[in-house]
C-alpha cells in the first residue's frame, strides 16, 4: 500500500529541505543523493521514490527554496501598511547572517540562489526557471514601489520597473559580497546602502533615458 497523500507530501517536503541544506553546505555540483538522504534521515531508495534522479531533486529544491522564501517574506510584509516600511523590512529579511531571527534562513537561501545561478550559466535549460522566479521577485518589489507612489511615499514620476531592477540588482551584488565575507561589505553596510536607496533614490526624480 502506498503512503497516504499527506504523509507523502510531508516526506517530499523533508527531502527538499534536506536538499537545500546539502546544497548550501556542499554546493550543487558536490551534493549526492546519499547526502540528501542522510540529512532527511531516510534512504537513497526513498529519495528515488519521490524524485527521478539527482538533477530532479536538486533542481526542485531550488524552486522549493524560492517558494519558501517568498511565502515567508510576503507573510511578514502583509503586517505592514506603509509601502516604505515594507521595502525597508524586505531589506532586513534578506540580510545574510545579520543575527536577527530568520538570518540563518536568509543566508541559506542566498547560497542556494548563488548555486542556482552558477548551474544556470552552464545549463541553459535552467535559465527559464530563473526568468520565471526572478520575474516574480522583481514584481514583488515593483508592486511595493507602485503602492508607495500611490501613497506619496515615493516619487510618482519614477518608473517602478526600472527602480525595482535597480533595487534587486543592488541587493544581489551586496549580498554576494557579504556572503564572501568581504571586509568592505558587512551585513550592516548592506543594510545602510539599501536603506539609503529607499530613502534617497526612490525620493529623487528619475531622469528617463531615451531608448531605455
């Protein structure tokens, strides 16, 4: 008799969580099915029962990590009414190793994303996943900016999509330096740079560049 649906769903979730931990610790290329099984306290046979092969479980773990991160952050942001405060809170939720509750999750999520980017560079078939997931992430930021413009928090003559791209690119670049333990970029400095973007760049007039 096959396991009940809810039992299967929970076991599949445990395997994906274990895969994310293994990717963060060992790197995508080095993770084996046995590593995932060990972290999930199960057998390699059980992992193969739920996933076709190594690539299947690891790639689905990447999507799982994104979905979990997005759900966690949207739940936090829903508690705040001010778009400006939501964007500032989004910064806090994405600081690697900053010491607050959830910082460990944020660090693991960043490492998994970095591993995903590296894989996508060498495996073009993974790039559409990046477009889909990152498109959703940019939309979260753009929607906050649009709401801020409507509320008068941000300049209304700014293009929200362009600002969202700048914010996301800035966050990505800074986070990578923090994760690499650059003396020039700590989590605290990352917070200040991003907060300055919210309090200055989003409040300044944006000059449209022809053809951009």
